[in-house]
C-alpha cells in the first residue's frame, strides 16, 4: 500500500538534485556511486560559506547522518559502546589532545582498512492534516587494501517512522509500506522494504579525497606525523587541489575541515590521526560545546569547528577512544541539536573480512 509523499525533506536536497537530472532510475552501480559521492560532498570542506559543490571523487557512505566510530581489531570484531563521559566542563584543547594520545595506540593491522556507515534522511509523508516523517536509511561500506584496491558496497536499508509520534501517525494512515514520490524524489518510490545491495570496485589508484586533492592509499599513509608538518601539507594540498583556488578568507576554515576529515574518512595511520587532533587543538575557531549524544545513545564531547559566518561542522568525540562518534553540518546561526546531514560510523579500522553486501543495521 502506497501513501503520499512530497518534497519537504531534511537532508535530502542532494537526492532531489540527482533525481531531477535522471530521466529514469539509475542502474544499481550508478546509484551506489552517486550516494557515495553525495556523502563525500557532505564531508568536503566548504570553500564559500553556505554553498555546496559537487565532488570530484569520494569514498564512503550516504548523504545525511550521525557518526558512531569504533576500531576493529584484525579479527574484525564489532565495536563496543563508548564509556560514559565525564560531565565536567572541558576545553576543546583538552578533548583533542586526549583523543590524540588515544589515537596513537589504536590498532593498525589487517588485510583491509574498513569503514561501515549508516546514513539517514528524514522525509515528510502522509495525507494533508496527518503528516508525519519517515527516515530513509542507507548502509555503506568501504574496504581498502594496502596495494591500493578499493571496494564500495551500498544498500538501502528501508524507511521507518522517525519517532514514536510519527509511528502513531503512520498507523493512523493505515500503515502504508511505501510512498509514491512527487517533487521530493523525482517520482521515485520510498518503501519500508530494504534493497538487495551492491558491491563495486573503484577504478584508479587515487581513491581518497584529502582537502580536495585525490590521493592514493600510499599517499594517505605517508602524510606527516607532526602537527606543523601535517598543516603545511594540508595547506599545500589545498592550494594545489583538483577543484581550483580556495578564497583567501576561507582558507583557515578549509584547513580545519581537512584536518577533521583525516580523523575517520580515510585510512590515515594512528600517528597521522594523532597529528590531526593536535593540529586542530592549536587552531582558532574550534571550541567544545559540552557533553553530547551522537543520536544513537552513545556519549561523547561536542566539538564545533565553526566558520566566521557561523556555519561549520559539529563533531561528537569520545576522548577515551579517539573516535569521532557523530558529525553534523551546521547551517550557521544558533547551535542546533544533531539533525539533518548526519553520518554514523558503525565500524572503522582494520579487519581481515573482505568485501560483501552490507548486512542490515
């Protein structure tokens, strides 16, 4: 049974953009690649405040969501929940330097660097006078081997009512299992049923975007391990990136975002991640916002990396493990609860388990 759906969405603007460019539904491999690129666009630094760009290349995931990071030992074990976070006030510098110490001792062995993410986007559906929201969910995984090979897997995990109130409204609507898209998704159908999933092998050796510069696995692993050297390398990548010049007034914020991207987006070795944390700790525009929740019940400390105009990125970090638990793009103005563009890292680290269709969350 289908219900009604319109274009009032949180975090799905990019999907609407893609839908309007397609005359018919894409092939499975193309859909996976498109969602992967959308996620990279969310993660990429913004050169001009409040404007987004299409990426050249990206590596993981899906548009929209909150982040749960945890390391995998070489056995491929699942991550544990972070320990409770001390509620005492802490500075951004304290959080980042503590995370740097933990990062240096994180595991760095296995056949593949692996990242598993869950992304969500909220869509308003239902009849007039009885509107409610459902969350469309996607699971995405990336495997990168030391010889430079990269595989990307993607799966639609199906929609579900967003909150208890949304579930009650959905039940009043007759418990529809799908919604016919109108303007919001270019006519494409949204369903509760999950999709079959795809796995594709990336082409080329430069599969990682660092500060808008395409890098290979080897180049990422060879980044400097001291904060000053890493900042200099990032600045050089920014000035000679693949997307053109960055305006002078946006360069400091751009570098901050680039450093944040090294924390969980690419297979940076432990000492490079530690250097990224220390470099961020010494930069302006980075502040702690107190105890935070990643949207799944995991506790951490909020770190806001903010531009002069108020836009920026909010991270939720577990300083006891060094992992980014949540990441959200802030639109500017007053600080808002985690919502909109969020990306959840279910697993990040090294594993011996190879590429496969993603399991449902």
